[in-house]
């Protein structure tokens, strides 16, 4: 099987996984909007033990509504937000789907924190929607 790989804009920070993500979702929460300076975040979650991170990263901690800390990790050089880690999912590493390289195909199965969704964002039919998180 082909490895799944990602890297930041400048290429210093790298990610590689040996298996497909356990879950891919789109998160509309305010933290994601703030962290990415975007309308939403498209994140794929990989098992820690089956993925590797290489390079220097910096992090910013957010406190989720659940009381869990979530941590955005980004490249120290180009500021690309690459990873998303949550105390709620200690064995999973979230990776920004926009940074994943071909042949990875984005197939988010659910949208979370839909109540914070920006008005102009349209969610495709047939995808699960949650008002808040899924924990
Ligand atoms: Zn970089
Ligand atoms: Zn979020």
C-alpha cells in the first residue's frame, strides 16, 4: 500500500502514515476558524502508532467546550497549520487535509460544530452533521 504523506508549505515539516485515516471530518468550530483563518477545517485523523512526524513544530493550545485541551501544531518557519491533537483522542493525530498529497483523496464522512458554520458554506447531501462535537 502507498504511504500517505503531507508537508507544510516550505517542506520542513513532514508527515507520513502507513494506513488510511480512521476518520475524516470537517469542523466548523470557532477554534478551527481561528487557527486556520478559514471558514472551516478539513481534518483526517490517523492512528499515532502508524504515522510519523518529522521536522520542527510550534503549537497553540485551545480549550475545547468539552474541557479537553486541543492543540494546533504548525510549522515554525512557514506557519502552515499541519496537525490537530486533542486530549479527547489521545491516540489520534489530526492532519490538515489541504496539506495531504496525492494520491490521497478527501472523503469527509461528517461535519461537526455545524451550529458555528459560516452562512455561505454548503454541506453536501448524505454527509452526517452534528451540532457540536462527536465525543
Ligand atoms: Zn514550513
Ligand atoms: Zn474545530
